[in-house]
């Protein structure tokens, strides 16, 4: 029973901290999520047909794609 006041206090502090965060907004008021994603990846959107039904690439195949 002694844990409940401590838990409630920690939750209140966490919520207050989150509410105080300055979130960039777009003109219509929605959160601006642009610029937060790293798109530097070698993963294609569609899986090339040359790999067939393989669940993963071998190290050699990955190096070939990387070049």
C-alpha cells in the first residue's frame, strides 16, 4: 500500500514533463513530423524477384546490393 503514493507521484511527474515538451506544429495544429526519419537504408520497398522465397540475404548478396 505504501507504493501507491510513490507510483502516483512518479506518474504525475512524468505526465507533467511530457506536457511541457515543446512539440513543433504545422499550420493546422497537427504535430510536425517532418525531418525526424532516417531514410538512409538499403532496404527496398518491394523485394526484388531475384531473391525468390529466401527469408534473408546472405552476406555476399547484401554486399552485392550495397555496391
